[in-house]
């Protein structure tokens, strides 16, 4: 941790609280928002590490302690075990420091359990190789995901399932989108270099790509350190998400002042990208959560994109009778709710929060949204369906079912959209998250 970071005992205490919240079904982001500002970076880093290696920690805890301890004790114990787990990288802390500070945290959290936690952690350090080897017989420990998730990935991607799961435990790159209305990528790269921040431009890979404004940093940086961030010159957005706006706007040019709907718009990155590329659009950004819609408003304000041509509406996109004015849209972006199985590098809690039934329920919501929004599209219009998922049920299978319902006389699928994007190693670091894109034309 950084030299000004709070003591490790306090960070472990707060990390255990965060892990306990995830184990109880609550979002890590929500829990981190409650962490004092001085401790938040350290707790986030430790929590991410723990959740990536939680499968192994839980397997070892079950070997050492067959009866699960109370939640507040178990959360601290598995957090410490995950931080002691051999990942192949430099450990976050020396063994003796981690054990000592975990026991100090236990004395603060649950004094009666301090001796128990000390004994389990010291046994793990002493017998680590044997205990890890025993734990690795369980899929959760070997791949760091729940068993049902591993099986679904294996069935969907039989040739790539192991690299996919392994890549999901790597640190993701930090990717930026340069605001095309203010400057170009080459100019911004010069500004980064002047600030001592190493970065490179991501060239288009052949498809419509990223729009030519994508920059990847050599290592993550606080947004406050990015030149021009507060002024609206640049945004943080994964490379895969940066494909949406170019895909929707590519091909046959949309007319001047085209009506565009961004359904499920929050937090607003894709909304902003559309307006950066086409300032003339008459754009309606819709989201069911009014609180999340304020984030869209804040994003547009920072990037100087808010204006009379942009309308924000809080409502359920599928309940079209409540919010649609009857005028057809020339283009629709449906970034549908999904399991987020493609972005677990960035949100390692997702794998532990999701349940198998969630996939089925989300697939139903996606189909409902597709069928509700399709009639709002003008003849000759286009709809881009997107999910940040690598599960085929939320991607190719969802679109195949839609095409069967609506028929070739009503809809054609554009071959320029990439379909499933898999987050697989590319020279050691996959630049993109897992995503799915299908571009549909109304014939």
C-alpha cells in the first residue's frame, strides 16, 4: 500500500466488512462507498484481490475448518487466506506481516476468535503447498469462480473456457476515450507524455473499431492525474464499450438531426460517445433508475455535451406507452441489463453475487426490451443490441431467438458487428472486456 495508507489492521478490518457484504449478496461498490475516503483505495485493492482468489480461500477454509465460522469471523479468515494464496505474482504483504495484522484485526472485530484465526493462518503458511494442492481439486479453487459459472463458460466456449476464466482474474488495463469534439488521440498522447504518463493508441482492428479515439495507459492512473479530465477532454471507458457508438453510427449515414434512443443509458459513457461523434443528434437517454440517470447528466455536463437536443428520461424502456411520443427513432442503442459476466476483471464481486437463475431472468428481460423497442424504429432504421456478457444465452442465442420471432422480411443482421468479444490474452494483456454486439436493420 501507499506510504500514507492507513494501518494494515484497519484495512483488513474494512476489507473483511466488504467481503462479508458480498457474501451476504450486496454490491462491493455500495460497500466501498461507505468506506472512509482515506482508506478507500487500499480497501478496494485488497477487496479486489480477495474476491479474485476467494474460491481457493474458501476451499482451504473448508479443509482446515469443516464447520463454517460466524460470518464476521469467516469474512476476515477467508480474506487473509486469499491474501496469502500463491498467485504467481508478488504477494501483497510478507506472510508474517499479514498474519500478525489479521490477528490484530480479529482482536478488534471478534476478540474471542483471534486465537482461532491465528492458528488457521499459521497452519496455512506452514502447510501451504499441500493445502493448496488439495484445494485445487475443486473447480472453485482452480478457476476462482462458482462451479455453475465455470460449467456455463465451459459449455459455451469449449475451446477457450480455461483461458477465459484465467483472464478474468487478471488486472484489467485502463482505457481512455478522447473527446472528439475537443481534440484528437495523437494530441492527447502528447499531453500524457508531457505529464509523464505512458500510453499508446489502440488502432482499429478492422471492424468499425473504436472510432480512432481510444488510448490505453501502460498502468492505471487516478483520474485526477489525467490531463484535461475535469475539463472534459477525456473519459475512462473500456475499449469494448467504445465500439458501441461507431457501430451504431457506421454504414449508411444517419440523416442530419437523426432521432436516436439510448435505452438503459446509465452511467452515460455510450451516450456521451454518440454525441462526441455526432453533435447534431436528437438524442433521448433513458434509464429506469433516476439516481443512475443523474450520473448521465453529470457525465454530459463534464464533457460539455448537454444541450436542447439531449433529453434524459427516467422510465422502464419496455413500458413504451409511458414515455414514447410516437415519433420513430432512426437508431436505437439497447445496452441491455445482463449478468456482467464479461467484466468480472473490473467487478470481481459479480461472480459471487450472481445465481444460476439470474441468467434465465435476465434473458427474459432482454427479450422483452428487444420486442418492446423494435416497433419504435423507423423503416430502414437500425438497432444495436449490446451486453457486457460472454454467456451465449445473453448474446448469440438471444439474437437468434429474436430473428426467429421477427423473420427475414422484417429484420436483417449486419455482418459488421463483431458478435461475441472474448477477453483473451493479447500479448499478455487483453485490452477489451467481454462483450456482445449485434446490429439489426429494419427492412
